[in-house]
C-alpha cells in the first residue's frame, strides 16, 4: 500500500472556491459589484469546450459574472484582436482568458500580448511574467499562471515552511515550469530547473525535497528517482490509449517512497480553475481599489 500522503486537490480547491465565494458576497453586499470573468474560445476543440464550460459554471457558483465569447475556428487574427480590444475597454470586464490552444493560423504570442495586463488572469502577459521574475512583488498581489499558483498552494498544504528546501522542477515551459520555479525561489527554496535532456536526471531528482513534474510524458518520473519522504507535485495530465488519465510520475512506484504526492486526476487539475477565480478576484480588487 502507498505510504505517501495523498494531496487532495479536489478538497483544497473546493475550500479555496468557498473562500472566494465568501469574499465576493461581501463585495456585492458592500458595493453592488462583482468580478467579471470573460473567456474567449476560438473554434470547437472538444477539450477546450469542456474546460470553458467548467470555468463558466464555477465562476457563477462563487458569485462572479461569467461570459464566454465563442468565436468560429476561421476567426482572423484581426477579428480576435478587435474582440480583445473591446474587452480591454469594457470596465465591467475584470478578467480576460483566451482558451489555448488556438487554431494554428493565429499568432498565440500576439494574442496574449494584446490582453490588458491588469485583466490577464492567465498570468501569461510578458509584463506579468516580468513582475513574477523580478521577485519584488508579493505573489498574493500578482496575476500568476494558474497551474503554478495551484501547485504552490498544494505544496503549502503539506509543507508550511518551504524555506531552505531543495526543489527540482522537471519541465521548462512558460506555462508551468518557469513560473513555478520563480514561485519556489520567492518561497526561499533552492531551485533546479531540469528537463528531458538534463544529464543524469534521476540523480538530480533524487536529491530534491520537492519534485514538480511538468514534462508532459506519462510515467516519465520513476519511483526510484524520488528521495524518501519528498513531496511530489504531478502536473502532467496524459490520456492513455485506453482513455485513462495519468500523470508524468509513475504514481504507484513514487507513492511507496514519497512523503506526499498528488494523484492524477484529482490533484493539480482542480486547483487550476480555482486559481483562475482567485486571479479574477485579485484583478478586480487591484483595478477597483
């Protein structure tokens, strides 16, 4: 049987949404206003449709205004940028999220750059990325990418003191690897960013008190790589040929050795949307004082 403590992302996300709902209700009572989250979906990708519907539902549950703008797959770059300009100018819009991936004919970087940084609840705009990298602003006041933020909250649920711990982040993407490394640095961890080409990756991982796996390869991180008692955050969501979801970590192996570990599904995934709602509330408060 696994000896590791399972980090219950569903329960932690539900508690976070409850806190957000309470704060939104207080804001509504005091001012008559609530945060407004607008999601832009281009095309009809089935997975994206599901994600957007879930975001809409949970935003409404915490008392926010939630609007989805569904655009056809053939939407031009100019038309998409015009829609974003419209949302940027609308004072009722506090958070803007463009659902990724976009159709291939669209320039994702240019689209992200076009979002008002103050409304960029995905935390991907270069200005928000730069603020995070600068390390001089309290992360509580930043718009931080949702999955890294959720990963940090899961870590803090089992490790109240992160200072001095050695963390290895496997994966260097702009969506997860780099921002979560920045957050770990701000928490005074000693951080290594590793990847599939890191020499003797197993030895690098084996020295870590914290492992964040975000490489996008099922079962890539083996149990024997894990330091006894380490905390493992598995960001990977991979669908196997039989339809089952699995993470980047060989869960059964790692759970025999780790001190705490996130399951897939039910770990990081639920935190991503909860942190999107948290970012929307952060953006609302920053914009409206």
